[in-house]
């Protein structure tokens, strides 16, 4: 439990540090992107849910809709919110990845006495291309785990444990996602980085669980990604750059 709580504490450290003058201007563009995407997702979700429910309820008797209409709204609302949150997280990470790489580099330089190479000397289009390639590799790694969770939800014997497995998988994915920016800056391959993370699984899962929980909070999910990048950078540096 101590390792899990220690892992979660790195997200709190990141949240405090993003307000520091040294890092503040590195989060302006990602934060602006997050706000635009969040507004767009909420508007799309509200419009789509309303139209979908109207079409869906027309196939049921009016008396049943009068009794259970509120239940349909709750079920579809929760499902839609979870899907929207997941898609929002993926898009913000893909679009913001070049800026998160710069943020991780600045965090190392200011707070970790790192000797990592300087991204600011590289043309932005090269940074963008490289980080998109890295994001694609991470998606390839994530997809099998997500499919496994989906399969667990489909079969009655495994359904009771599926939510717990889902939570653990999401926590691991979140940790890999946000710790990877520092590892990528040090030119460490994704596979090598994951091998390193497996050496301290509870610490890593504690960090990822905190990120996943906060990402599900509307409003907080706007500032969680940059805070997680900073916290993940500190976590990576404290554990693995000294080995």
C-alpha cells in the first residue's frame, strides 16, 4: 500500500510544479487544446445522446418509456461519458504529445539535473513526426490489453472480475503513457522502458491509478495530462536514471 500511495504522490508533485514559472508557459498550448477538445466532445455527446435516445425510445411502448425513461438516460449517459472520456484522453495525448515531450524535457532540466538532449534545437515538425510514431507504438501495445478487458466483460464467469481488471489495465496504460515522455527524450525504446516499469509494479500502478481517477473528473481532466507528464518524469528519473 505504501508503494501505491508513493506512486500516486508523484501526480500531486506534478500538479504543484506545473504552476511554477519554469514550466507554466509549456502547458499553455496543451491546455488550450484540451479545453477546445473538451468543449467539442461535450457538445457532440449531448447532441448525439439526445438524438440517439429519441430514436431508441420510439421502438418501445409509451407506458414503458414513461416508467423507465430515466433509467435509459442514466445507462446511456454513463456509457457515453466513459467512452467520451476515453476518446478525449487518446486525442489529447496524440495532439499534445510534442508539447508534452518539451514539458518533460524542461522538467528534467529544472528539477532532475538531467543531461537529456535538447528538443528545442530540433525543428518542431520533426518532433511532431517522431512523437506521433511513438504514440502509434504505444497504441499498438495498449490495444491487446483493452481487447482482453472487453472479452472479460462478454462472458458471465469472468464478468464479476472484469471491472477490477479493467481498472488495473487502465492504470498501467496511463502510467506507461505519461512516463514514456521522459524515457523517449532519453532515447530509450518503448520495450526497454516497459521492462524497467515492471521492476516496480505497485509504484507504477499507484501513479497510473491516480491519473486514471483524476482523468474521470470533468474539469480536472484538463490539467491532469500536463501534471501527469511532470509527475511521470519525476517518477522515471527517481527510479531508473540512477540505475
